[in-house]
C-alpha cells in the first residue's frame, strides 16, 4: 500500500501520511466493508483515493483536454518501444521525474491495473484526458530514458 501511494504522490512523507490516514479510516469504517471484494482491494481503493486527494491539495497538473484545443493537435512521432531496454531502477527514477498528472495516470494504469474509464472516474476528468495524459506520460518517460541522465 505504501508503494501504491508513493508512486502517486512521489513523496515518502506524504505517502506515509496517506497510508496512516488510510488505515485509520479503513479500520474506523470497517463496518462499511461489504465483502464485495477482498479487504486488500477495499483498502487499496482507499489508499489510491487518499493519494489523489493529497495531490489535489498540491494542485495536481491535470488539465482537462476537452476544455482546451490540445486534443486536436497532431501526435508527435513516438519513440520505438522495442528499441528501448532499460533497467528497472532507471525506469523508477524516470517515473519519479514525471509531472504529477502524467505520473498519476501512468501509475494507476500500468502499476495498479486500473483501466482508462476507472482512472477518469477516480480523477474526475474525461476519458480523453486520461488517454492523452497516458500517451504523453509514455512519450515523456521514453524521452527521459533516452537521455540517460538519471543518476
């Protein structure tokens, strides 16, 4: 649960606070647990929501694409994923360098297994914004990894 929060908030102190609040809330509201899922899945949802709320307090960098003209800009040439092979540590460092919005969408999709619709609902943004943030996060991540200056 700590790693889940840390991947979203990108700050160990904030992740520890989120984790403590999540466990306090979960055990304080244990009577609301309806056994529709495992306790771990229920707790993970609390951790993810609290992590996102923590980012909102810091004014997360998500812009609704539907409210801008950015959705109509042509996609840039992407980097070939097959050409890129990196160590896990380099990827972890690069993910930490992503802007909050990119890192959050990427983490929820790749590491936590949420689909685009679920992420849109969790973050209260449009499905198109989630897709765009995810694609831009992948592109930015690939660019950071290609530079190789992550030491």
